[in-house]
C-alpha cells in the first residue's frame, strides 16, 4: 500500500511501517526523533513526540502536529472531542495544542 500519511512513534511502528513508507512517492511521514532515519520520497517531519508528552500520548501529539501542518480540520474540533472523553478529564489538552 501507498498511504498518504504515516505516523511512527515507536520502534514496533517503525519496523511495521518500513514496507509502506519505502513505496511512498509523496505524502507525509511524522516520526519520533528518537527513531532512526527513514528512507522515503515522502516529506518527513521529525519531532520529539515521545519525549515531550510521553509514549502514551505520542500518537495524539503527532495527530495535533499533522492537523497544524495540513489543516485538514480545526484543531479546536479535536480538542472538543477529546474533552468529551472520560479519560481526558486528567489530560491537559493545552500541552498538545502548544506542541
């Protein structure tokens, strides 16, 4: 497959995504800066998703980064959805927005 966007925030994800990203001729790859360089023709955005917000929040941080980069839909809309989650009561959403 040739995905449009790939988010890689763990070593397992890195290993799993290798076959997909090598076939990408365009698109975006968001990868945690703790992981090795990745070979692809796609635009690669490296950031410290795991280090800044922890491994459990790394994918959400990358999603906020994607929304900021591509403006697919308003970040505020995602914040509203997260705020409705019972688990989100303990989460400071402003950390993700500032990411």
